C-alpha cells in the first residue's frame, strides 16, 4: 500500500475517531546534501582503488561526523579489501544513524540512506559493490 493511500485512509478515518486519536505520518527523508562525489570516495571505489577511497573518506569531515553516505562508502571500501567485519560495523552505524536522507546509488536509483545501508549489509557475502554518489 502506498504512503499516500495510508495517509488518505488516516484522514478519512480520523473524523469518526474520538478526539484523542493521533494521526500517524510516515517518516520523512530529504535529499542528501550536495557534495562532490570525490568527498565520499565514489570515484576511487568505482575505479577499484579501495585503499585510496579509505584514505579519502577517513580524512574527510563527513566520516568524522558520522555521515551515513560516507560510512556506507567507507564500509564498501573496507569490504573490497576483505575487512567485512569493519564493513558490517560501518553499515550498521549508517543504518542506525539519526541523520537520514535520500542517497543515489551508482546505478542512478535513489533510496533512503538507511535502506542503502541495509542493502550493503545484505550484500556482504557477494562480490557486488554498492557505492553512493
């Protein structure tokens, strides 16, 4: 059921419910902040240079601030060098972050940052690379 149908149903039902009813709204996300792709190691990951991606991301203010986009790409770079334990920890941090927004996958698709982190965790056992722009 789409979000708009759920919201519409809540609006239709509310007049018939006692005044103590609470309307539930879906969580809102916002687009990711506009950043040059290099700030999150995207180009290095896509070029197959995970050590360069790790260096770039770990030296950025974004990673130190716990930015989900940086954490996911950092996790991907660690996965590429065989550190799946470190990757899983970074993906979990991104999935549990209070900060959340829509991010663009390498294939152009837009998803919520928590969903992207969940996709990345699910792909830990596979060779695919999930990189965010």
